[in-house]
C-alpha cells in the first residue's frame, strides 16, 4: 500500500487548505473533483493512478452533476 496525501488551496485564500488522503495498491486510481462552477477555471477533476513506485496525476475540467434525495414515509 502507498498512502497518497493531497493538499488543495484556494488561489485567493492560500490559508484555506483542503487535505485528503487515500491508500492505493498498484494499478488503482483515485479521482477527486475540486472547485465550483462559479470559479474562474470551474471545477477540476484530478485523477491519481499508481503504477509501481510511481503516481501519475492527470487534471481535466469537470462537469458537476446535481442530485437530490427525497426520503419516503
């Protein structure tokens, strides 16, 4: 297992830091979407993939999906 820690900060507020971590086995990937539609660059999708002792990162614009939940009686 390799533990990957990701830190994301706001361009306008460098003191605001979002931190998350995940454990990856060889060949596994993890995707996280950061940002909001109103941001300058919009939401970004970050994909991390472990290949042996290397972790590759890819970034691409992301579209967000809104979902709602209604509880039944």
